[in-house]
């Protein structure tokens, strides 16, 4: 089976977040299942640091009234032999960022989406390799299923290839003015309410939901949630209508990269079988690095997050004064995003210098040391499609404390639910009072060493690899092909 991933980012070549991590890791696991998987991504400026070779075919992409001359460059995915095709057009893709720059989102993002999606149809012509499955990821490759359907309708043929759409985060939909649709070159009939039109705008993700053969999202719970008004972001009716073709598959993590035994960012390795020594050494080092005093009897809680409404870190900011005033506890927060929230955490660190340390920005090495050095890791997300940080935390011996939503609900077992399988704590409502309550439960566990070590060990032993996800995606691909 031949599968082409089409994505605006692919790690380690170019990434802006979790999407790049997934597109960089899942193909490797799929290849182990015998699938010939390849990736198509724009030739962003960041990608030009990578050695590539040019494929000879030049393509004149007609998008509405405009024409764009594009070409494919080829490289490999990391240290593998998996081909990555990079779509080259300097006007569209030779830019500082993937989606935006310091002035905000690129105004021509719709054209960039259309170009990447339509170019996927020319991969066979450029390489001699025909995909059985075109697998698009999120809104920037959302037009691809419609281009496939339009091509088959135009030629009056029975389709040989099928399309799969993965929704990584429903919040990002690619909504643009209604008249933008004309730039796609797609049939006008696709612009209606049964296609890309959504409340008098063009919504790329909605169009993909209507046109894709099968739809996946990144956890089973999130697949259920997005069919409800609370989490559906206005697309719940479309997703409910396509419910028979929608499935949630939990993301894995790269356990070679995220391995506390071999991670060079840590002060000392953490042994899965006997983590206490390594955890204590990393805790002491982290506290010194963040200018907090070390006390092995004081629980240390970490947070590594983008500081946005979705992530619920405002709830943590609201809770910190009460928590540090009433308990012996320490917090380390690493993140950036909302300027008001950044300022709040900086002010809290000044107000409680013995209890709270804040680092605004992102530092991969520090993030890894926070996972390794903390006793607990907090994720009070309002919604979380999958979440990778709780999986990193468990693999590094930090017990997750999170809201019951999306992938957090699928990966964390609360201590009250199952003493034998518990690996963390969950709370229900997005309120500071519930967050304070669940953190106090974690503090109580910390002061019960035998139970604390058991819960931590369960997390350390958790299976987080991509192996199971690859098997499930293979089943989805077969399912799509069987429905021809």
C-alpha cells in the first residue's frame, strides 16, 4: 500500500508544534508495517538548510485566475530512507514562518493551501509512484480531498485513490471570506453548504470533512467530544453527519528521542526500574537552575505549555496564591503566549520567590529537565485533542495532574478510579477551585511514599510508542480502500 502524507510541517525538517512531531514520527512506524509512506511538505525557508535533489518535472498550477510554477525537491525523513517531497515556489513558501510572521497570519494563506493540496495530485507524474491513500493533515491541506473528487468527476472515472483527513485541532479551521473560494479552481458546486460554505465564509476544514473518505482525530475521547456543541467549534453537525466515518486514534511519542536513560539534556539518567536516585538528582539540579531552594520533602510541580485560553494556565495562575500560602509546595512554569498571562506568571514569581519560578519563552532542554525534575506535571486544559506533554511527563517520572478531556482522559487513570492502574490525577470542571482540590490530592499522595512511588512507576511503565497507532491507521487505510 502506498500512502502520501500531505502536511504544512514535518519534523525534524520544519515544525511549529505537535503536528510536525506527528508527521515526522508516524510514517516511520507505518513503514515498519510494510506501508510505502512518503511525505509532501512545502519548501519553507527553514527546509533550505537540508540537502535536497530537484525532480525534473515543473508544473504550472492554475489556481483561479493565477498560475504558479512549482517544482518538487526530494530529501529524506531524518535518518530514514522515507522520501520527503518539498514543494518549491519562492513566492508562496520562502518565508520566515510556516503560517505567519511577526505581523500576523499571511494574508495569502488560502492560495498557499490550495497550491500545496493541488500539487499532491502531480506526485505520480513527478515520481512514477502512485498513492493509494492521500492523507491530509489539518486545515492547510484540507482542500486535497475535494481536489481528488473534482479530478475524478471531471474525468468520469472510478477512483483508484482514497483520502483520509486527520484533524489535529478543530480550533484551527482555515476560515476565510466567501469569495476566496474562487482562487481554488474547484467546481463552483463545491462552494455551497454541502461543501466549503460555513455561515457565509469559506471554511477549509469543513470542506475536507464533507469530501474526505475517512476522518481521524488524535484521541478516541476527542473524536466523541467534537460531535458535541461544547467542543465542536461550530462543526459538530458536520462531524455528527460523518460520524460513521470518524475515528479517534491516540498519538504516540518518539520513545527514542524521549528517553530519560539517554537524554543528554538531563543532569543524570533516570532508570525505569529504580527511578528514585535519578529523579532526586534531576530535581536538585532543576531547582538550583531556577534559583529555588531544594528540599526533598517539598513537592515540585511543573508546567510546560503555550499560555493560551485552551491550555487553562489562567486557572493555575488564579490558584497559585492559595496553594503556596497554604502548603509547602514549589512550582516551575515554562511557556509563552498571551502577554497578559506571561506578565501574571512573572509577577507571581516575584511575589512568591521561594515557591514559584517562571521562564517565559521555550527551551527544549529546560522542558526536558522540568519533566525529569518535577514530582507532578499540571495540564489544566479546557480541551486537549491528544496531548503529548502528559506522555513525556510519565516517561520521565512526573505524575500528570490534568483535566478530564480529550487525550488526557484516554492516557491518564485517576487514583480514585483504579489503585492498581492509576498513573495520575484528573479533575472535571475548568475552575480554579477544582484545580486546587486535585493538586491538594497530589500533595497528599506525595506524603504517602509507597503509594506515590507506585503511581509514578505505573506512569514510567506506560506504553506510549507509535506502534499501536500505526496499526490502527493501517486499518483505516484498508477500510477506506474497501469502501471504493
